[in-house]
C-alpha cells in the first residue's frame, strides 16, 4: 500500500492529506518502474536459462517421440538385414547348389548404392537420418539382387523340372504285362536274318495288344511304318533325348502331338521284322543309342527294379 502524507491545518484544526505534485508523481512512478525492471530482468533471464518455453517443451517432446520411432526403425532394419542374410545363405548354400548354380559373389550382394548425396542436399547435416537412409538404400539394393536371384532359381527349377519330366525314366510296358525282358544291348544273333547284327535297344516280350506307354514328356517326331520297325513311334523329349517304340500292333498318337509321361503310345504287336509279339524300345541321347536299362532304375520302385536286375538274361548280359 502506498504511503500517505498529511499536514495539520491550524485554521480547520484538522489533518489534511497532502497530494504530490504531477512532476513528483511521475518521478516516483519512474523510480518504481525502474526498480521493477531491475528486479524482473534477472529473474526472467534465470527462468529462460532453467525452463524452456512451451514451444520448446513441445519440440523437445516431439523430438523424444521421433527418437523413439527412429530407434524402432533401426530395429526393424536390423531384423530385415538378418532375414535377408538368412535368405542369402540358403540361396547360396542350398538352392543354388541344388540347381547347379554358382553362389553369388559378395561383390554382387554387397555392391554400393550411388546417388544418395543428390537426394540429401537439404538434410546433409543430419547424420542419423542420412545413415538410416543409406542403410535402407543398401537394403533395397540387396533385396533387388535377391529377387533377381530367385527369378533365376525359378527359371532354372522350371527347366530342371521340365528336363526331369521329359527324361525317359520308366518302363514302357507295365510289369504285369512284361513276360520277358531281353537285356542284350549291342551285337546279337538276329532271329529272322540268321546273322549277327548290332542291336541298339531292348526287346520286351508281352501279350498281343498290351499297352505301351511314353516314358517321358515330349513331342511325336515320327509315326509311320518301316520295313524293319514296322509300326513305329518316335518321341522327341528335348534336352537331347529321343525314344523309339517299334513293332506296334497299333499306335494312338499322331505326328506333332504333345505327349506326357505315362500316356498311351500304342499296343504291342509284331509288325516289321519281328517273329513274336514284343516291343522294341530304344533311347537316344544326342543322336546316339544308349542302353535303356540305365534309365529304368531312376523312377522304378525297389521291387520293380529288382525284377529287372534279378532276371537271368540281365545277369548274363552283365557277366558278358
């Protein structure tokens, strides 16, 4: 409360209040204001030094949240790198080995990513953001490399599956119809011509009309009659393989037709130079006849294969 001053008036015998002059009032007000400023300025400075403004507090809180998000992002990037490393190892050590492909060199997988500086002109001083961006760009590049590798693996696998499905790998006659398997491959005595002659196939004795099946996927490259083979079917399996089915009673395929393994080719007959109902079966690789016996064991069951190898004719051909 402001100090009040009074003066005694003898005429009225009373104390009358003394009001300061206008000049004195302004001087006193100026002194009070100056004293207030002198007191307030240090207090304000101290407050600013020890307490942030509301806006600064908001920015600090937002910065903490961003740092938490950034830390979570780093963990997710680390997890992505670990998963990618696991995929890459399986790719090199398992998938590519299984499909006869060379592992990718580290120089391909770890190739650098250029052009980051141009994208980062505005935040070049932000080291954390720049490092995170560089890691993401490198991860993106390595993922693209792995995707390209998987595309290559997929293509290779398709080729391998196609090759496996096309490869002559089963008996052309079911075991229940197979009466006798003549395993002599090479020089033998021809039963009709009565001379020794090169025999580049296997003869399978079976009842008249027993079904004959394609031993692999392919395309019919010949379906006609010849003096030696009689009614004959040639199947081109691709990958250098061809099979021939001769002395047929009848065939069920036509030239250019696509064939699947196990599909009916025709029926056992005795057409051409033949003295009994049987199938003459040949396998060619790159134009050269090879022994079909080497292909049967791959897709036959143990019991089916044992029926072949325990056959006396087969044992005799081995001892010879």
